[in-house]
C-alpha cells in the first residue's frame, strides 16, 4: 500500500519508476524472452520495445561476451546466488559498441518457484573508453607512437611464453641509430626528436599486423616478430636499414642530415632464452657487433 497525498495514489509509482529511471531495465522470462523493457533500455541498445519482444538478447551481445551470463544464470536458478553483476559489450542497432554494466536478479513466488528475471543496464561506454585511452597513453611513447619500454617488455614476455607453450618461434630486432648524439649536439634536440619520429615511422610501417614495436632507449628501437624465423627477421631489418640510410633528413636550411642505423637480430631459443633479460642480452650483443661495423645488420 502506498502512503502519501491523495494525488499520488492514483498512479502506479512502481511502473513510473520502471518506465522513467535513467537505468535500462528489462523483465525477462525464464526462456530469456523479453516481457517488458523501459525507454532507457531501448535507448542504450537502439532497438524498439517491439523489436526486442521478437529477438534474443544474444543478437545484440558481442560474440565474445555471449556466454558470460550462462554460469551465473544457472546459479540463480539453483538458488546459489540471488543476483549477479557483469560488464560486457553490446552491439547497438547502428553497429557501434556499447559497454554496459548489467545487474540481473531472479524473482520467485512465495513457494520459491522462479518467475522472471529483472535486468538493469548502466551505459558505461564513456568510462570504459576513458580508461582504455588512459591505458593506451600509459603504454605509448609520446614522441614516437611506439610502445614504451615497460609495455614492450610486458608484451614480449607474453609472446615468449606463448612460443614455449605452443612450440612456435619468434624473433627480435634491436636497432640503434648511429652517431645520434652528434645530431642533437649539432642541430639541437628538436631536430633530434624529428629524426626519431621519422625513423619510428619506418619501424611501424615495416611491422606486420601482429608485430609490435617499442622505443627501448633514447635512440634504440626494438621489434618483436611473433612466428618469424630469424632469417625472415634479418631480411626485414635489412630492408629497414636501407630505407633509413636512403631517406636523409632535410632541415629548414635545406641542409640534409644523413641517418644510419645498426641492427641486431635474434631468434627465440628456449635453451638460451630463459627469461626476458637473457633474450634481450643476446640480441644486444649481436647489435654491438653490428655497431662496430656501423650501419649493418647482424644476426645471432
């Protein structure tokens, strides 16, 4: 019974709360078919109420997230939990991704028989996108657009573990710009930064979709090539060496600064490469040999 002023008694307060809350809300039967949805739910998903009555929620759930609810729904039906929360992706009717924080609760009758589910969805797309952007910024070297050293090492560790587990290969290219200090000393750090940016673009454009590039030090770049044998990585490094040697760098005064780079290449070997440090130490020794020659590519 609702207590209060007479003017409110003629209204179904609970229905008003369902219809006008900012949260997306839906009533779903035990066969996971929609019984009722509110306007906020429709706005989040992009489908009308009538459309939702005729489709299954999996139609607009991201393929990678379609099964995440199933174990929790079983626990609800078995009485082990009374609700659960999930964050997952929905595909808006217009095609873009919507991140939703969903809460699902099972309602039962007085005898404990399951009746229906109530689902609440909060659109947290802006929050997730902001978090992802912060994560991206934390992982990217601001000057070159490559991964920073920490992020590269983390990904290389994952790839080395995968290579050991699946008995596959990977190769690493470590490169160091020759006489870069003289560029900074002669033309200034702004020019030095522009040179680094130009060289980094060659690395990024030369990488395959599943390769990744990091700025390992001041003028050092490192590339991981999952699935590549050392000879294949050698040819990629040689191609980059030639591109860098041939491009030059034109200053505002029309003076051209020639740039060269030395490369070390090594293939992952579980016998020698017990950890990240041993892998990088081995490719660093190869790079050192290349630096003695200058503008060369050496492989382990």
